[in-house]
């Protein structure tokens, strides 16, 4: 069938059709001396099918820690000895965080809660918080509050939630090695309800959870089937006290090969650098990713780990001559 990057140039760059699972696996198996070639092609694909703009987003945790689920990578689980403990953010602090995010030029502000799914208290606080943000700040509001019922999906739409994040985390075949308190299928059900309700779907996962290259390719194919508007790509930052706390950090080359492969599988999708890029890639690798298929970043800190200062990321985008997407273009 020929070289996979030659196939990708014709199929993905030329026609906008993402690579198949088998083709993604070939990209993930490319030797290091072909990494630059793969990243360059992924960058061409991004420019051709997404344009030059980079979407900037900030996130804040409305409810941190004390989660009843056992996601093995997450220090917010109340089942592990990790140091994060339950805390709630009040509405004024939420609005201030949205103001600070908007001041960076970000078009998206995501409210996150560490829960299996929202209870009445959380839905009420989310409703009040979103209303207060919309009254004070010109920014799109996204949410990530776990698995939803149809009624809760409808409520989020009524609040004006622009985009809903619910990560599948990993391949279906590997999910039970990562989470045992709920299923991959339960997450998929929430995502299909969100899409049917008209919200944009944000769905990605974490690379470096111990999955095989075959499972990484499987995950890319499952995301392509879902066809989310955005895919946040996280790299495991092993957290003390969690079951995955002793896993090795992914190498920069493997992380960048994954970026290229996911872009070639998802040519039209917003592919966002999320957690773990600082420890996995550093500044140089982050630049390589931005020139290798990434077209969105989370600025500032993450939920339980420190990110880069927003000013540093914005300066990097300026250095790379990458325009930040304007708010009007995302509504």
C-alpha cells in the first residue's frame, strides 16, 4: 500500500479524510528520524482544514477533590491517599477567574467539577455561576461535570453552556484498567446526549496510562467515530498517591508522534494541548506540537497541577506568529 505518510498526504491533506485505525498505528510506529516529517505534514493538515487560528481556553474547578470515582490517574478521587481534598469555589471567585481568563484573550472558559455526575446543589451553583459570568464577561462558557441525565443536559443548554467536556480518557478496550467505578459506555451515552442537544462536544483523554500503541490507535479511531468539535490531548503527569503515580512520563518523541497521529486521524478537529505537556514536552516540545497539528491550548494552571503562566504561552504564540481566535469566530 506504500508509505503511510504518502497515503496521508493524499488522503488527509488532499481530501480531508482522516487516517484509519490501522494507518494511525503505522504513524505511531514511525521511527524517530521520521518524526519531523510526520509533524510537518500534520501542521499542513491543520492549516488546510482548520486554518491558522489557535483557540485559547482557561479552566477553573468549581468543586475540587472528594470525587467518588476511582480514575487511576486522578488525585481528586476520594478513594486514594493523594493530597487533594474537597473544596468548593464561590460565585465571586468564579466570575473573577472568568475575568482573568478573558483578559488573556481566551475565548473559552470551562467550569469543571470533580464528581461522578452533578447533584441538585451543583446544578444550582452552576446555574448561578454561568448567569453571573455571562452578566460580567464576554466569553464562551463550557462545562465538565461528569455523566449526565437527559434532564441535566437540557438544563445545561438552557443555561447557555457552549461546549461540554467529557473525556473518554482511553481506548474502550483499556478503560477497565483505568476506571472500575463506571464504564466507557456510560461516558459515551452522555456524549451522544450532549451532541443531540446541540452543545459542542469536547472529548479527549490521556496518553501514557500504560496503554499499548494498538490501543492508542484504537482510541484515535473511536474519537474519529464520535467526531467531537474538540479533542483535549493530555499526557500523564503521575500524581503521588494514585494507582498510576509510579508510571513513567511519556518521552517527548512519543508524545509528539501521538500529536501527529491524532491530527492525521482528526483533520478538522480542534486538537488542544491540555495537562502534562509541561513535564512531557517542555517549551521546545510544546513549540514542536504547535507546529505539528495542535491548534488550541489551555493557558494557566490545570485542575490539580501547575501549568505555564498564561503570559508565557501567549508570548510563544506571538513568537510563532499564530493568531488567537477571536470570540466572534467561536460563537
